C-alpha cells in the first residue's frame, strides 16, 4: 500500500488530454512538500518529467504539466501521442516519516 | 555529461549479503542528495535509502538495520550495503540523484541492477 495514491490505469485516444491524480494526506502533499513526476518505459530507468509541482526539466515537452492543490497533485498530458504510453509515478516527502521520500503506486497510461 | 553507472545484477541466497555500487561521472557527489530506489518485478517504485550532502543517512523501515548507504568521494561512488537479504528484497535497484534541479527530485538515475534473492 503506497503512501501516495494513484489510479492504476488511465487511457486516452491520440490527441486527447488526460490527467493522472496523486492523492496524499496532511503529512505529505498537504504539509507543503513538493510533488515530482516520473515517466518510466518498460525495462528502463525512470525519467524526471515534472519537479516542484509544475516545473519541467529541460527537454520535456510543454504537453506535460503538473499542478498541486491541498492534499493532491495532478499530471496532465495534452495532445496525447502513442509514445506517451508508459508508467507514471508521483513522488513527495512525508513529515510523518521523518521527512523521507514516498512514491505513488504508479499509473499505466494506455494510448488507445 | 553526468552519468550514473551501476554494478551488474546478481543472485544471492536468503540471509546473504551484497554491496551495490553506483559510479558517478561528470559531477562530484560530495555535495549531492542521493538515494537508492527499488522496484520489485511488476511493481512500483519504492524508496530505500538516502544520503544527504552533509552526510546524514536514513533508510526505509523495510530495510532498517539491514541496509546501509555510503559514499566514497575519492572514487565518486555511491554504495548500498545489503545484509540479511530476504526473498522480498528481490528487485531492480536504482541509484538516483538530484544534480541540476532546485527541488528534492531525482533528475539523474542509474541504469538499474537486478538483485535476485533465492535459494
């Protein structure tokens, strides 16, 4: 059972917009800790997609965006493409766990 | 170019020990926030251990007392010493570091090393 809750799967057609939620509590996201998002393709290492809630590292397309409100955060992908099909993970920190890192359970995105 | 290159995967028996290494090139690890993150087969990411720039370190409850993170500045390498290994420790282990971003996110990752604990 992950500290941060994500839907196991989401899907969308090419060109559509999808969102992936990451639900936490008052001791992690709600305590003001930043949320980061990673993209992982099968057999490869995770790649940082969004950091500090809504910032994109260099090279990440602006089709990817992040937001945070209260005890939750969201990753949005617009103009969905076939090669966006991957697993997505949220990451934050938990004050109840000595401020240590926690991950969401991951969401598999299927492009129909 | 920054690279994190990990030692290869290995199989070990339950109760055994193992040390993973992560050689960093392109930047000094001496002031970097670095962690180990693992992923059991078909499962999600699980944070394992962290070492802060000042040298303090912490472990997840699941590995506390069995795993230990360290670093060697002279060869720019991060280590994870694993003892009393259990079947449930079987996973791909990734080293990860905050190098360029201004938040506590991992923007560089190693390629992963599969640790299989089995008799």
